[in-house]
């Protein structure tokens, strides 16, 4: 049986999923503050995209990093893109690579693709077509369709 705290978290996640962002913010914030990575990730998404509140880059980065530091896969992936694009933080290819590598270890196909592209371009890493090809295959793609010059 769920206790009150678990019910509030579940209600907050449900509110987020149904795009009731003001309610989600109210329900998820206490859980994020006590360290729940699911709540932290969702708060970060809301702050990053201005959902139910004014976009706040510092809060978006802080909550995303808190969740990523607990090896929350989606947060690692999103933090990787924050670093890659310089969104909500300084642009930093090597930090993006580190986030994507951790997310790849957790099985996130989107991070496999992102990391493959970074290896293909030599962005934040030494260019490595073989490593790019392996990551494309791991993500379930035919590298021949994606990489014409390999």
C-alpha cells in the first residue's frame, strides 16, 4: 500500500504527464528537494521549457544535474544535450560526451545516437568512425544508411 508521500509523488508525475504543470510543480517540488531523481528530472524539464512557470535556466540546470548525478537515464541524456547545445549552461562537448556515455551504459538509444554522431564528427572526442558505427548498430540503426562516407 502506498503511503502519503508516494501518493503525492505519483500524483505529481500524473499531473506532469497530463500537462497540468502548475499542479505538477506544487506536488513534485518537495520530492525533488529531498532527492527524488524522477521529480528532479520533471522539474528540470518544466524550468527548461517554461511549462507552468517562467523559463529558468539556472533551476533547469540545477535540477537536471541533481537527477543526472543519481544516474537517472533521461536526465543524463537531457544534461548531455544541455552541454552540447549550451542550453541552460555553458557549451561543453567533453561534459556532453560524459553524460551520453553514462546514459549509453543505461541503455538509452537516443544517447547512443548522440554519441555516435559526436564520434563521427570528432566533437568532444577523437574522431572514430568504427566507434560511431558500433554505437549506431547498438542503437538499432544500419550505419550504412546514416554514414555515407564510412
